[in-house]
C-alpha cells in the first residue's frame, strides 16, 4: 500500500480533513481515520484526481463510493468505542469499512451485489484491512453474529428493518438513512431496553436505495 500512497495523496487527504472540519466534523477519531485511509485506492486509477474531492463517485453495479462528508458524519453519529462490534449494511467500495477499522472497530460487513462483494473482500486485505465480509441481503443483517454494539446502513431504506433493530445490543446505536429514493433523513436508533427504542433525526441526505434480496452475477 505504501508505494501507492504518496506524499501528494497524503497532502490531499489533509486538505480533505481540513474541509470536513469546516463542515462541522468534530470527532478526532473520525478525522484521524479519514486522514489515514487511502481513498484513491478504492477508485479506478483514472479517477485519482477525484479521490479527495468531497463528493460521491460511481464504483459500478449502480453503486457509489460515498461522499467523504457523509462517511464522516455517519461515523461520528455512531459514537464508536475501541473494539466495538459493528455491522455495516452495504459494503460498497469498502471505504466506510476501512474507516471504521482505522477507528478500532471489529467490522462485519454485508453486500448484496455479488460483483462488489467479490471485488472488495479480495481487495481490502491487500491494503491492510480485514473486515469479516458477507454476501447477502442487508435487510436481514447477520443474526448468527449478533448482537452488535453499532450498526451502520450505507443505503437509503424505506423504513428501519425490524431484523436490524433486533440485532442491536441494549445501549447500542444504529445509524440509518430512511426515506424514499429521492432523499432520506439520517436516523439514529438507540436501543434503550429489550423492547424500547429511541429515534433521533439528523438532517437530510441522498443515498442509493437499499434493495431487498441478493443479486448474482
């Protein structure tokens, strides 16, 4: 990884982090992780000049690598502690998973697009990140590995899936964008007790839709 991560890339990341601070990201662990993860390696080499712009970018299979601000905002809302067990729904490019790993989380990530799953679960270990990767339907989560301290959903859901709520520990937090295909509200769902949840809303975002089922290629 080091040979492909130059001083220029590191400088561009520092500029990106400075921009995220201006936009209101305060969590030092989040900012430190984004300053370390080589985002350009998650994109085709022809798009290196776009890697550290604060914008989303297509990665194939109708999906995008999320805008860095969105990654930072969701990561900040998680309020992660070191060694937290985190379920990520929607592996995508693997960038969000890498940020969570840099923050010291134990990451379990699930992707429904076989094309992306095949690419990412082989790619991430080559640059030093090794989450537990699964191919499957994110709406169902990973009940065999539950409960989770934190759950992060990186696609727009029409509602908060009951299966995911059930996989949260008491005291756990889920960050999930909820709404229609055009825009979503960022929810934080906190499990207060076995049968009691609290929901907070944290502004509007636009994500690709979260789809049910798995897709095989």
